[in-house]
């Protein structure tokens, strides 16, 4: 009996961390934000690209007054970021109709190529980078890319801040297009 109680006490913090994983919170916040801007349904790319951050560019483009210590932490953490893969379970947890998110599984690069070939039309495939946080997990930078067709893409970065326990998109910056 004691063993069961000890295992249960160990699992509680693990489960509560999994439910409040800051990466999944950012994923859901950015997808919600993108869906509110996009008229038609989107697909989500599995690949989680590395995030790049330069505080000089950030300051010039946003004009936000963010403490230097926070920007230093984000810049340092961005250098350590890696590529990864988003878990399709995050998409499945979101209760959106197919008009908003067209697939409940994220798409691989091959899936995206097949989609473009099969439809012959522009699509909205969104790619989210690995979120980069400060040490207190109160500020975050994430890159968002839209793949529209082979060779056609655009994107930007988002600066998010946790306000009263909820992630809020503060600013979009670093826009680009191909």
C-alpha cells in the first residue's frame, strides 16, 4: 500500500507538469491566434524548426521596452534551441471543426509535397518553431511560417508574455516573404 501511495505522489507532479507544459500552451495559443486571422482551414506541419533570436533586431523592429536581462536569456536560450517534432496529440486535443484545422494529424514534409501536388492549389500549412522562453517562463519568442505552395511561403515571429497566467501575443515582428 505504501508503495502505491509513493508512486501516486511521484506521478502527481509529473502529470501536472504535462498538463501545464509551456511549449504546448504556446502551441495552442499560436494556433488559436492564427485561426482567428485565417479565413480558411489550416494544416499543421510536424517539423518544429530551430528558433533564432537577435535582441538588437527585436528592439529595432518592435520598440518594446523589455528588460535587458529577459532579452539576454531569450537570446542565450535561442542559441541552445534545436529542431524537433510537434506531437499530433496536441492537435487532437484542440476541438476545432475541420473548417479550421483540416487534419487531426500533423503533416510531414512528404505529406505537404503530396498535398500541393494532389490539390494543385494554394494551401495554408503552418509551421511553428520551438518556443524560446526566459528563465521564469513569463516571456516567449516563436516563429510562425505559412507554406502556401512549393516555393511560396511567408512568416513572422511572435513575442508572447504570460499575463495573469494566460499567454498573450504582444507583438508580431520580423516579417518575411518568398
